């Protein structure tokens, strides 16, 4: 399967209201699942002071896991998003204190989904 076909499947799935998808052809099989923040779900929650996901992928806390109330500095790794077997480090852009995580390990995150809320100092 060409990578373009996989990207098309992921894009179509991401834009759909479906929460899971299993696809298989002669040479390729993929299972997709979403259960987390959905950008167009009508929520009006304020996501100021949040670090947003730059990609669609699977969320993972760093080890050892950051805790609510911990201080982070610019450049500190907050979490990791696995997108197509590429581990994308998500870092703090300013100094602040972790207030809230929106996902747990293994959750699917969408593009622009809030990952963590930080009280910037």
C-alpha cells in the first residue's frame, strides 16, 4: 500500500464521526481508533495556556511521568506523540506549572487537540 493511500485513509477517518476503523487488503492491515478530544464536537471549553498537538497520533507521558503541580522550563519534554512510528517530543515553550493533562497513555489525539494545560509564570 502506498503511503499516500494510508494518509488518505487516516485523513478520511479523522474527518468522519466513526470511532474505529479496520482496513485490510492483500498486503496491508490497519486498525484505527479514536476516543478523546474531537475538535468539532461543539465543546466551548477554553483551551488558553494549553499545548496543542501538532500531529494526529498516540499520546504517551514521558518517563518518569510529570505530575500535576510540577514546574517545567522552556525546552522540557512534556509528552510524546507517536505518529506513524515517529516519536514527536512535545516541549514546553515557556516556564510554567503543569495544571492538567487531557490524555492518558495510549489515547489517540487529533491535530490541534489540547494535550496539557500550563499555568505560565
